[in-house]
C-alpha cells in the first residue's frame, strides 16, 4: 500500500510550525494529538496506556462496534495490569444510538472518580458522546475508529441533539487516535462512502467560508483552508481506489478525514468543513429524530446536500458578478460531477435515495440556514428569495 511520504504525526508537526510562524493577529491552536494510522494500529494502545500510567479505563461501544473493535480492544487491555469498565450505549426506540441527553446521561452515570481515561470505540456518534462527557468530567479520551466515515474524530466540537435541536458544543479532542486499517477496511462500504461524502462536502463548505469572510466578516484562516482543500483533493484524485475498498483507498479517506478535523482544531471552529451543506444535513437529522425515524449516515446526507447546492452556488457566481465574494463559487464541481463521484464510491447521490419525505427537501432548503449563525450562499439565497 502506497502511503504519503510524511506520516500524519509528522504533518501535524509541520502544521504547528507553520501556525507559529504566521500566527500574527490570527488565533491558532497547537495540536498535540498522537495518531497511529496504519495496519495493526490498535496493538499500540496498551503500550500508550501503560506509558501514560492510566490504571482504570472505561471502554465505550455499541453492539456493532463491540464486534468491530471492542472485543479486540478489551482483549488487548487485559494483557496489561489495568482495570477495565465496559459500557454498551443503549439504542433508542427506533434502534439507533444517538448523541442526545439520554445517551449522555448514561455515560455520565457510568464514569467514576477512579476512571483515568475513556476509550471511544466507534464512529461519529459514540465519539461525540464520549467527547462531551470526558470534557465535563475532566477525563482524557482515546479514540479507536471503526469506520472511515466522518471527519469528527479529531474534533473538539461535539454535535449533540438537545431538546430535539442539533447544536455543537465545544468540548475536547482525543488525546490519541488508533486508526487501524485492518479494522477500517472491514467496515461496510456504505460507511466509507459516507466518509467520502463528508469530505466531498468541503467543495461547498470551503467556498462558503470565503463568502462568510467577505460578506459576513467571519474569521478566516488560509492555512486551515489549504489543509482542508488538500485533503479534499486527495480523496477526489483517488476516488477509484476508494470505490474499490482497497487498503490504499481506506487510508486515503481516513487520512483526509483526520486532516480535515485537525484543520478545525487549528482554527478552533468548523467553518472550513461545515457550510450550507452541513446545515441542510442537520435539518434532515432533526426531522428524522422528531418523526421517530431511523437515522441516515451523516456523510451520506452531507454528500447529497453538497451536490444539491453545487449548481445553485455556481449560478450565484454567474447571475451576480457584482458580488465579488461569489467568485469563490466558480470553481465548485458541477452537481453532475459530484453525483458521479458519490455513486462511484457506493453512496447515495440523489435526495430520493435517502428515502426521506419529499417535503423535507424544500423544508431544508428554506430553513436550514437559520440553524447556525454563519453566512453562507444558502443564507444569501434565502435572504434574497433566490431559492
């Protein structure tokens, strides 16, 4: 398997150095996460725990991620002298584990003063629950991803459902991540496709960020933009490998997702990775929960939403040349091209493939811009009755 010339840890060191050199009046966070991204990465977890002198570990999973990596993690931890507490997060009445008040309280009640660190075994939702609880309880947390499906592994933000509304709370990033290619490659292709969809969403989020800088006077960071754009391009360039489910394809998606998450950490906000397409996805997620429906993969929704917005955004640049900020939308791939990529990797590309009520499409297009106080093309189109 061909890998980048620099490991993700070496790349983080370079990004930290660049941040220090160009900081000036901008705010940069120094990244201290240790990441193992390779085949067999999980086998390095016990040594790390031993080095950090953690005596009692809580391992958090659901019924699916236990089989994917939870059992193996516990077996590895039993090889060293450390106390282990296990917690399987409960599903809601429709069979989903979601990051809501009930799930958060379940973990809060399970953590004890003796808990030295919490290990999250899973993908986005489990990490978000562990992230907020470890922050509130002042406990370090370690990450064992089970699929290359989201860019939130390295994030300090925890998107949670509170009173039925999706809100992001600032929490903490993991202390270390053990992303084992041998585990990730066994995840269903739909999960890898969701990770690709989350990355493809950067086509619109990066353009939206420039617009928010110019029209909304929101904070902007060129280093973070460049890191995220490079991660996006890596995925697009290797779409065929990702579609094949090869080790190199999985590595590419995971590396890109981690890089995107680290970029958000450097900036201390998520504008590089979350624009109008994420707001649409959040609206759909809220409707699914409110209606008692099963959840749909985050990256699947994001990819479809980004492809949906692409031609609208490109048209803004054509129809409104007087708004110089919209030049950022000229280089977004066409909706047709984005749909082709999404289909190639095995994910949904059309709204109808998400199997949601038809009226939710218009609902999201006309209300999602109100969910976050950020200026996006979606917000502009609604303010000027262009959609």
